[in-house]
C-alpha cells in the first residue's frame, strides 16, 4: 500500500547566492509579491530562508531573515484574488506592523493580524524569525471572529498566547513531513486555540480602547524608526495625527513616551550585542545603528538599564 501524499512544500534560501546579490535575489523572488521591499542594513551581509507549505485552504510560511521593511500600497493589492487574512507569530526579533489606523510593536511570542486586501507597513529592526498562517477571510471570521476589529493589532505574549505559539511552532517544525490530512488536522487545532484566545480578549480594553490603540500605534512607529537619532515624541504625535496630550496620556502608566523610545533603543542594542553574527561589529557602530548619537551616554545608560556595560555583556556571553 502506498504512503499518503505529503502536503506540498517549498524551501527558499539565499545560502547559495553570492553575498552581494543575496538581498536582490530575495527581494525579487521570495518577496516579489509583497510590495516595496527595503533593506534596513544595506552595509551588512543579508541572509534569509523560508519554508512554505501550501493547502487549498491555507498557506503557512516559516521565515528566518535579516531585517527588511515591507510597504504594501494600493497598487500592490490584487483585487481579483481571494481576500486573505494573515496570522503572524513572532518567534524571535523586534518587529512592527501598521494597517488601517492600528499598529503594534512585535516581540517574541506576540501574535499579529493583517489583511492582504489593505495597504500596510511591516518589518523588523533586527534579525527575525516568524511564522505566518494565511487563510481566506471567510474562514478566519467563521473560526476566529471579525477581522476588522483585529487588523493591524497584536496580542501580547502571555500565558494564553504562549499555548497557541507553542502549538504553532510544533506544527511548523514537522508539517512538511505530514500528509495532507494530518496537516489539515494540525491547522484546525491551531485555529481552535487561536479562536479561544481571541474570544477571551474581546472587550478587554473597555473604556481604555483609545488609549491602548494610541500606545500600540506609537510603539509600532518607534520600532519602525528606532534607527533614526532624530526620532522624538513630537515626530510621533505628528506622524499619528494626534495631539501631544493624547500621546503622553497613552504612555503615562508605562513610564512615558521618551522612556519607551529610549528603552526600545537599548533593547535592540542588547540584542545585537548578544548576536554572534555581530561579534565583529564595534560597540559604537551598534549604538549609532540603534539611534544613539553619544557613545559615552549610551554606555552609561546601558549600564543603568541592564546592570553591566556593553563590553561586559559581550564578554559574559557564552
């Protein structure tokens, strides 16, 4: 008796491409359908790898990549195709997304929601790993709920989302070796967990919804422009089209907008200092790339935030 057919899958990679051509190869092949693609660190080596598993009812991708930025404009949207919803699980890295007036800064374990039928901005400021599950809008709304209330937003990593994330990572690790029936059952299980998770969050923000929305969108702006040393609160509330008081009120309970910008810079710098691929990069170069313009001040602030200097952090890393 013959074995059941495996679910169709494809692996794409830049590993066989000359370093100077790797980004252009990735932009024009794996990311060709995703709008305008920006390389966020043009002077650094680019590498990427992606697994794609395809069913008649969904597409799952698992990507590990150097940072990129994606902008989907109205001209990039295929109005004749199926209206697809994308569920994204951030596995590693610091990312961001903005769509339909909502946005989020994405950390490991966060779950985000986007629609391929609307303009959007998304990307990462560090090397990243993500899993994305795309399915038709009608399937998403039947299993999860109205997408219009979720698009552009994220669910932060916690106990509930951790269960969904762990399950989806487990499925992704073996799905290319599953039969089509096994893969369908696995995805069905993931959607069941996500439906329970989203249902438990309905109405959670209550009267603070506007404050939560402003904070989420502002954090997406911070993550998107963290490399810019001129980024300040004034630029953020101007970009969002809100008042200064609305922005400051949204961050009052979490230490303030200036602290959010500063801490995101330090978190990105620490991540890069801990990354083996950045071992040869000078600490000052990393500080500048994270938006700091004063290296001695960066060193002092880094020690205050993490309890050790950037140099000591590197030396202590296994």
